[in-house]
C-alpha cells in the first residue's frame, strides 16, 4: 500500500532483475490503482527467471507516464527481497 502519491504520480517496482528495471527507474514495472482500492497498488504479473537465489527491489514513486525517472522517490530502508526457489 502507498498513500504518498499526488495526482500525476504512480507507484513502480524497481529492482535487481532486468525484468524490474535493473535498478533503473526508466525500466521499472508500473503499478495501477483505482479510487475504489486506493492506496493499494498492483502490477501485471512479472515472470522472473530463476537465475539467482534472491531478487531485491524497492517501491518508487514517479510521474505516472514514466517521464523524469531521475526524479523518482525511492522508499527508505533496506531493500525488499524475494527468495527464489532453487
């Protein structure tokens, strides 16, 4: 959940895997919400290859159209992690 967005903003998932943008906001996975479910944001399903034991990621906020990725606001704290099955 993310309630810190303003009109024109969107939530994205950016992480270590190429499918999550390889830590580059311009390649991050966009999420969407509606007035009915806000502040819950969801994305389309992302298939990650099982090439490493762990994929790290963070939630970021930037312009909904993906412009100005250099102005993205990154969540604080440690990276989130998905531990992939072997």
